[in-house]
């Protein structure tokens, strides 16, 4: 199981990156940090700078075929920056087109909205995205984890860091089916 973790150069909620990475690796998988720029990415703990992490691959120089699934960590600034990057948005959409599972937590569905992949899908997120999800054709629910199979792929979503245990269990379970 080789899983892409797509992030912007900064603004990633650290725990929403590191806990899913650890879960994938504990399940025998490989996590690959993909970003829009090479070098290091800056994670945050809410609004405070946290650790930096080395980028493994740059979006636009990699392809969906190299991966079994995609994880989109949250943080407010992270998905907001990703949705402005055409290559990042195309990379996300390609996972849906290829029928590969995607997991997104907290504010990460903003990138899914930009990729126009939520029509007819049911998902959860940070509550402030509720209207955005509905406007994009999705159905928003307030649940710890939502697994939606009503589309070309499996979509796993979660609301916030407090849901990480359930989110990690769900994504590892779904990614392991491939």
C-alpha cells in the first residue's frame, strides 16, 4: 500500500498529517509526502508553527498510477493553497477518475470542492464547510467519520483532530481493500 499525502508548502495541521502517516506505516504501507514545491513543508499546531517535513515528490512530477490512495490533511491554509494550484487539483481529481480511495479531514474538502468531485457524495468536514459542500452538490453530515461509496471511488472524511483515531482506522481499512 503506497499512499500519497498531498499538502501545500505550509499551513498543514501537523497531527492531521502525522497520525494518518503513522497509521499507514503501522499497517505496512508507505506514506509519500507530495507537495506543490520541493524542499520542506511547514506544519502548524492550530495557528502556531510546528515541525517541518521533507517533500518526497512534487505534484506534476508524479502520477496517480504510483499510488493506491490519497490522504488530504487539513489545516485552514493548507487546502486553501492547494485549491489554487491547478496541478494539485488535477492530481486530486485523477484519484477519483481512477477509482482510487481518497481520505480528507477537517478543511481538506475545500480541495475536493475545487476538483468538482462532490456531486452526489455524502461527507463530513469541519462544520464551517457545510455550505460549501452543499453548494458543490454534496450532502454534509455531522459524523465522526463518513465512508461514501456512492461514486467512482471510496471517499473517507472526518471532521477534526478529535476524530483522528476513527479516521485513521477507516482509511487504513479502506486502503487495505485495494
